[in-house]
C-alpha cells in the first residue's frame, strides 16, 4: 500500500520530495529512530554508552520531590530513593529534565510558580513566576478507517501463521513488519491555499485496528479484514492549556488542562485538514484500493459533522510542551536562551517544556536537539 499512498499524494497535488528532512514540507516514508531493527531511544543512544563513566551515577527507583532553593540559588534536590528520604547537593547547577508535565510540577512544588496557586495549596512562595505551568500545547490527531480490496498487514499480524512468520523474519534479519513504525508514510502539508507554511501532519498506516467503544486501540489485534488508516493532526495549534499542582504531595498527579480546540483558528484548521484527507481518499489511487466506500465523505461532509466527529474520536499524539517556555524575561517566559530559570541561580530546565511554541512535527528530535544545545552551552560556561 505504500506505493498507493505515495501515488495518492501526487494525485492530490502534494509535494513528494526525495528527502523529507531537506525541504521541511512534503510527504513520503517516515524516518524513524531505530538501530538494527530495534527502537533506539535517547537512553539507548546517549545514556547507556555513558553509564560507566566515573563522573556519572544513575539512581533508579528514585523520585525527586523538590528543588532546594537557598537565598535565590538552587543548591540541590530532595526526594525518595527506594522509599528512603535523600538529599543531593549540587556543586554547580541543577538541571531539571522531567518533561512538560513534571518539570512545571516540580518547580511549583519548590515554590517557583504562580503565587496564588501555590498559596492555595500551602506551598511556601520562593519566587512569583507567573508562566510556570502555562502555555501547554499538544498535537491532537484523528484516524479514519478504510476497508481494502487487497491484503494489508492485518492478514500478517492477526493470525498466528503470519505472526510467527513476522517473528522469525525479525529474529533472523531484524526486518519485516515488526521492525517498522506503525506510521510508515506521511508528512507535512498545507491544508489549503494561501497559507505560508504547512499546518497538517498526515499519517498513513497499512494496518487497521479500530477499537470498540471504551477500548484502547489494540495494535496486536488488527481488524479481521484487510484495512488501512489515514489520519492527521493540526501541527500548529494555537490553543493553550496548563499544568497545576493539586496538592503538596509530589506523588499526586498535577491537573492537566489541555484546552484543545478553544480557538477559532484551530476549529477552522480541523475542517480544512479533514477536507485535505478527503481529497486524498477521493484520488483514483485510494479509490482503487477500497473494498467499499469510505465511512465518511470528508470532502462533502458538513463542517459541524466534521468537528463533532473530531471531538468524539480525536486523541493526543503525546507531544506536550511549552509549560516552562523560553523567552526574553520573567514577564513572558520561564527560562532564557541558556535555559536558565529567570530569578533563580544555578537552575536550568532542559526538556520539551522550554519550547516557546509547539514544533510543527514530532517532538522527539527537537527535544534531543535541545539537550545537545544545552550540553554545549553548559560546557562552554564551565570552560570559561
């Protein structure tokens, strides 16, 4: 089906460059972070090779509960390690890398955040920092399901003969469907004429796994018929949410308010992006693969129906960011260009929470880039 997807993109008038990384806009096979057929996480790529260094100690089963601040300087952290209270003191700096949900939570628990919120939960205010936990952004996506008139990965991955064959192929060659991402082809596109940059991220999967109501999707149990998926997410949403502590207990999850679809721009975007998927599903390349008409005729569907369907079925793409955003000063941001927390010495935040706004595509590579740049700047500072 990958060939059919690519041909459909061309028939829909989309750009299909040879290298998605060079142009920043276009559709084609996705690049994925794998090595030798296995997922290559940032831990695999960077942490594990450094784990034997004499200047690195990794504590497992450990949760930081607070950044300790003394006279405006971060002096270390406190936490629990195997249910035992611990204190760790910093010789130079504390780097907070807990992610877009837990980094603002830890700052708030440490007395750095909106004063009214902290006082309401009995946290002693160390520094009024109004933007800690604000400006949460995320990508919200939806999938559309299609029945195919030819075999798809459903046949391979649903029955035991196919699963066993795929397993043998993976074990012997580190290849085949088990070595690939679910989202195999897609990219960035403009949903309508007249906009300056791409606003849509497209996904096409040669397998379908439509969950029953109230269930999560079951990747290991595809539909019992040939099927595939096309979908999208708004890659430049303008809606913003927040992260707020609910308690002084660090093990109590913070309140995550996403505020999805709270701007007219985002609502209009959903409609135009659904229309774009409709243009793709109406191409000859896709129509020739269908065993029956699509469930939704997206090019002619009423706007309200598109939005109602999106509200009911859309899900997070797990790209939260922006809750400790970088900017010029404390009146508009949490950290500066060197990722130092405004108003506190010896404290930096290094994760996706520092994004000034959400990146147009996946957040994995940009977050690794942030870590690389932070390391470079820290080393430069230490050498000076």
